[in-house]
C-alpha cells in the first residue's frame, strides 16, 4: 500500500490531499502566464480610463457651441466695447476675448464660467468690460448672459 492510499492515510488528511493537489495545479497554471495576465489587465484598464477621459459628453459639446456663438455675437455686433478705458469694435473685442479664452480654458467648466473668466473684466486692471449699444452702456457680462439665455431658449 502507498502512503497516500485512503486505507493507510487517516481520514482527515485524505480529504485535504485533493485540495492541496488542486491548489498546487492552480499555482502552476497561474505561474505560467502571470505577466501576460497583469499586462492585459493593465492595458484594458488604461484603455478604459482613456476612453472615459477623452470622450466629450453632450454638455461639453453644447458648451463649445454656446461659447463660439457668444464670440461670434461679439464679433458681428455693431456695438462698441470698452476695455481699460479704450474703445474697440466687435472684431477686436472678439479677438481679445478668444485669446483670453485660450488662456483661461483650464478653469472653464460651463459657459457661465467662460463669461466670468474671459469676458467679464480685465485681468490686469480688474475693471469690468462694458458694451455700448444705441448709447446705452452695460457690463459685457450682463449683455452676454442675456444673449446666452436667448440662444439657449432658441435651441431647445
């Protein structure tokens, strides 16, 4: 008789032997390809993460079209724009705000943020931008907020 024969080995040990054999076999299988498993899981995780990060959602696309509309609205406007006590036409004002937008993009999460960070006031002096239309002077932020509400209402 062999020492592993159930008649020779006490009952509790004979129950453990199949488990140990299975565990040993499982460890051998896992040790054959651990780098492949880890690598494939890592690649899957990276691809999943990148697809989540770089997939623009609908609100981001809406925000982009809203911001572009506001910049075009400034550019095509017949109003005068006052920045640091100097008067600019719509084309010059929109070019400045577009340039400022590229520098403040990292803080902008909504179209209202765009107005707040790029079109509300001078970064240097802190003075609010103003627009003069038909002889009436109002803050540019207020003017753009009204146009944004009109644009959203029209595009629902």
